C-alpha cells in the first residue's frame, strides 16, 4: 500500500514542478541548413537573418574524412589561421554539436585550407528576449477572474501534497 502512496506523491510533485518550471526553448541550428558544413557556401549570408540565443546549439554536418570544426578567435577567423584553435569541436563522426552557452561572439573555421573556400562562420550569441507580457484580464461581473483561480490552484496543489505527506507519515 505504501508503494501506491509513493506513486501518488510523486505524481503530485511532477504536476507541481510542471507548473513551476518555465518552458525552455533552445534551438538546434543545422549549420548551412541542407547544404551542411562544406566549401563554397556563404555562411555569413546563412547566419544573417538568425538570432542565436544563450542555450542554443550549432550542429555541424560535414565530410569527416576531409573537414573539421575549429573554434578560433576573431583574428584567426579573419585570416583563416587554424594553427591555434580555442577549441577543436571535431569528434571524427562528421556530426558535431557545439553548445552556445555563453553570451559572446563565436568564430568557427574549417582547417586544412577549407576556410579559404568559405568554411567560416561567425555568430553573436545573446540572451533570449524576455517573455511577452500578459494581456490585461477582462472580467465579467459575477464571475471569478482567471488570475484569482490561478492564485488558488498552486497553493491548493501544495496543500494537498502536504496533507498527503502527513497522511503517509502517520499511516
């Protein structure tokens, strides 16, 4: 019988966490879209209309036998210098994922001379915009507003959980 109560308590906790935890929208960008990470693609044009936010990911798809993904500084990006990368993201599979977890400029090139053929990408990562503000609530007279109901639901969930916890402890 205690196992069933534990399952119910876990379900109440999951519902409460679902209400409390905000939704996170990270984007996984496939670099170059359907062309991938290859030469003779203008990645400046590809990135131009995109907004890269803290928490997004860059997904590089390329020929693993020829190319690589190197993160470099701005100077090495501009000169296509791959001698001292800040980070080598190449895993050998030709499917490399780079987390964009710091708000800053990122610079990527492919070494082995491919940078000169256009395999270079610069992105600016920024913090996500604030969520849109809620529109005013229109209330008809005689009916409780959604705001009032919302103020009752979460405390009610916690109260039910507390009562349930007390019930389980004393049983």
